[in-house]
């Protein structure tokens, strides 16, 4: 095997990066991975230090941290040896870092042990694990995520409430303006920068709309391979933050950043193709729904309740599931009904799909997509029948989602089929990390408590 020279691998980079580079010298390469929160970690180096065959290391202990950065003691042999794990660049993910001062390349890496086996607690490997289960059955899932987020005034003091940003009119953003083109134009320069960054990175945007919250935007992505779409969400969240900072404001992917405003979701549209024929297995030859379609829904109804901790992974996530805030709190299903957790969108029979509407944007996209597809997979292989579709509004009643992280983690731990599908080592780690975060939160005293209890009880 011929080891490529630096020129060889640079010439083979994706066309979008080559166009962005425009003949300029690549100054820096970022080898990055998604951590448990879905944020980027890794190593940056001068371009002459990098080749696709180079070996770089990270300590496995980066997965032992909570969202606050605290480490958690777990029943792991030699946990604090901080053994190295190996970065393996996936060159198909090579992308520009358009907000950098110099030409910079970012590459998502997979994580392996020294013997070449995948690290089972790495989020990208967990999604690959689920996709392999589909492939063994001759199936190829297809997904299309929708990303909701808020643009906000810079929140320098965490004790102060988050506020909408000031737009071009000089006024704060107003809520209840869903689909308003005027509201989108209010933040036109930020949206333009997001488009510019997306184009430079080769990220395809389907549509951009104003959502129901003050300063709340939704970006819809084109459907495609789940791993590639998870990579795109990973890249998009970083790019959106940087685009907002370019204009002196913040972008937040908290599930519920502002009281009185709706939360932010990451709805996922899901279908499954036959690998050999390329046809949607949710639709029969006569255009009718198949058993696989119904069983996918049945598995989602049975097992999504157990993986809510992955779809809503923080204490704040459950504030989104509030009455009157547009988020479904159930796992019922129906056609063209946004009050159900599982919605069947209006489409051609060839594009028949299941939209999972309970996922929060604060999730790790790799874990959320893996968990959602795992539920549908278990439904199909175990032939789980769904409940009848609901008629009318379903905000109240039905199978109600857990309303707190502690209950969600208990359900996750009890579902042995889900744990076997995602990997027991990962599930044990995730529960330990989230339990530690929950205990830490319980020690916090909120402004509400200080305001209403300090002098009144």
C-alpha cells in the first residue's frame, strides 16, 4: 500500500473545501470528535503535522466528565490511568472552518482502541453500531433532522434571564411570529452568515423559518444517510454559534432557554429503504402502509419512553415538555397531527416516513438518531403492533413522557433490549454521568427560590 504524500491527500479533499480554499495554503488541521454532550473535542495542529495515516491520541477519560467538567468515579477498572484511545480521521467529513482567520480544515474522527476495535462509548460508534444492525437485515435508514435554536442577547451573567436579541429595527425579537418572513429578516445578517458558513462547509440547507419563540429559528436539513446527517448537525451547531458571535449575539441550543417561550426541538424524519431495491419498505407495491411501517411505529411507542434520557438529557430538557408550549408529551401517532409525539407527515407514498417530535435540540445528534432508529428497529424485528392512531388533539392523555431526568434514567436502565442494542458499556456510563449531573443540580439554589422563599417562609 502506497502511503500518500501530503499533496495526495490534499488533492483528494471534498470539492466544497477545495472551492473554499481557492488555492490558498492550508494552515491548520483540527482533528475533532463529538463528546457525550455533542460538543467538539480534539487536537489542532499545523497542516504539515497531519496526514490521514498519522496516529493521534486522546485520553478516554474525556467521556468521564459531566457537562460542568467534573469527573465521575465509576466502577471501571483502572479508570484513572487515563489510557489513550486512537483518533482515526474520516476524510469524507473534511470541511472548512470558515470563521477561522487562516485556512483551516476540520475532520471528524472515529475512536479506536490500540487493537483496532471501536470504542463502545463514543457517540459516533454507537450510531454506527445501530446502522450495522439495519444493514444485516438488508435495510438502510434515511433521516432528515430539523434544528430549532434561539438567537439571544449575550448572556454574560448566568444569574440574569436570557433575552431575545435586538434586530435591525432596534427592537427586541417578538414571539408568536411563526413563519413570519419579517421576523426572519429582522436577523437577516446572521442568517446570511449561517448560509455562507454552510456553503463553505458543504452543508445543505433545505429551508429556514421563524419559529414560535422570540428570536427562535428553525433550519431543516435534506434527508440522507443517518451518520452523515448526524455529522452535519454536529457541524451546524458549531457554525451557527460562530455565525451569531460574528454579529455580537449568542445562539443557544438549550431546550428551554426562556420562560414563557416555546422550547427548541430536533425533530427527525425517518424512513427505511431496502438496500437491494432502494425502495421504501414502509410502502407496499399498491401504495399502502406495510407491516414494517406499523411495527416501526410500534417499536417507537414501546421503547422511546426508555430512551427519553438520551433525547432530553438535561434537567432543563424537561421544561420544554410544558403544557401550551407546542411540544408533544406523548408517544401517540397520527397522520398530519403535530400534537402527537410520532407524526406521519403529508407526503407521497414513496416518501412515507415517521417524524419523531419528542427530541430536544440539546441532545447529542449521534445518540438521539441512534436511539430513535434503535426503537424502530426493535419494533420491526419483534413485530410490535402500535396502538391505534389518535383522532384529534393528543396533547393531553396517551402514553405520557417522563417529566424529569431521574424517572427517564430509571426507564433507560430497566429496558434491557435497548441497552443490548446500544451497548451495555455505554448505557452504564451514560446513566452514571447523568446521575452525577442531576445530583449536582439538586445542590443549586435558583433565583425563584431566592425571590419567593427568602423572606416569605
